[in-house]
C-alpha cells in the first residue's frame, strides 16, 4: 500500500517507518502540507496519515480540504496530539475519515493499516 504521511515530528516518522517496514507498505513522508501538495506522489497514495499542527501556512485540516476539493477520494486519517472537539468536527467537515489521538501504539498502527489495506 502506498502511504503518504505528513508529520513534522521525527520520532513519529521513525515509528511509522518501522511499522511500514514490517508490514511491507511503501511510505513517503513530508514535514509540511505545502511540500506534500506540491509532490506528484500524492496522486498514487492509497492512504494519507496527516498531523493537524504542521509548520508553514497550511495545517493538516487545510491540506485535507485541498485534497478533497481536488478529487482525492482515498482515506485521510488525522493523527494528532489534540483531542479537541473543534478539531474533530472540522476533520469531519473537510472529509477526514478517522481521527486518532497520539500516542498511537505499534499494534494500533498495524491494525489501522490492515483495516485500510485495499487488498
């Protein structure tokens, strides 16, 4: 599965790299929404994992909104440290498929990837 992970925390990136290495998935990471949206690899993604608070002018919710406005229909999972009702509601409004609050354990990540695996 082709996974795009938009996250600025190196520790979280390393964790997901470790998980996807064990599951055989292909992972591409971006530290901000702008660089992700500028990349052609997003059009081949089977799954997006997106942090909400990102450096730059655009947060993860804004990025999800742009993806949906441009016809991207693959699942977008928000993974954030913020367990706030406003963010949860905004995530639904922009087309987020799932909202997870960090920390997410390795078994949870593996289960998540398996749940969204297209085959």
